[in-house]
């Protein structure tokens, strides 16, 4: 029997792979179909769970962050306006749905880089130091106390929200964000999802009060001065 040509070999491998993948896809498609058929029930559950935290969160005391340096990681597209929150107006995130102004910071460069998830894995990323002065911040960074203190589901708090958004289901943390945004706060601290034990800061830029500010650390000739800071106006 003659040895198959390279082209025939590749064809056979692709055929076998396609058959295996097809069966796997059928299983996944069936599971996704079942989930999507109950999407309204799932969203209703997430919303109800988030609403249960409202009373506890409303009664929580806020803290201030004074002259503290954090790190902002942005795609190269926003490197000349590092405090822009345009991205949050165009896409969903862990603690926000499209159209909700949101800025994320990490307590170190490694944390900030670990947290970002850009669509293109080869997307160039730029990091900036940010001096933070905020007056009304909730501290939700102690994951162990989320349930007892605020009735927040700590498992879902760190779950992969994109899995649900990819099948058009609004996730629990996004409903929780809705609850947080109506409170008199400028943002909140939380434990990093990808750098356990480290802190991140989720900021609602449209909620910054007078006297609060975000200021890019350092001097950058390419960045206009007005793009280097964000001042509270409420």
C-alpha cells in the first residue's frame, strides 16, 4: 500500500478533527441552548441576589483614599488619553454594562496588567501611574466578609462574567454594579480576580465629587494636560 501524500494526510487529519469537534460542539450547543432558553430566569435570579445586598451596602461606611498611587493599564489606542472611560461606554465589563462610565485601577503594575482583558491578545498595552484622591469609597476588598457583611455572593463575585455576556445574559456582578452606582459613592475596592490577595479599584468617574481627583503621575509630552487629570465636579 502506497504511503499517503502530505496533502492526503492533512485532509484525513482535518476530517477526523472536524468529526470530533462537531460532536463536542453539539454537546456545547445543546447546553448553551438550555441556558439561553432560561436566560430571563437566570437574569432575574442574578438581579434578585444583587438587590439583597442593597440594604447592607447602603448602610456601609465609606472611606477616603488620599494621595495614593495606583496603576492604570490601557490599550495602546488610549495611550494618549489614559483616563478615558470611552471603552466602558462601548463594551461590558465585570462591574459595568455598556454605557456605564467605569475606570479600573490596580494597586501595582502586575495587578493592573493581570486584570485587563483586551479582545486581541497581541494588543499593545500601556501602563500609567495614577495618583488617587477619593472621598467616598466602599471597601469590598475582604472577600471573606462579602457574604456576612453585605450579602454578596463571593463565588459569583469572582466568576467569569464573560461566559454569560457571550450568550447575552447580564451577569450578577453587573446587577451588583447597578446597586452600587445609585449609592453616594465614587467607587469601591475589591480583591483582584487574577492576583489573589491584591486590591483593585473600580471608579465611577461620573460620580466624582468636588475635591476628588485622578492625576496621571509623571510628564508626557504626547499627552495634553487636560487628558492628564480627572477632577470631581459634583
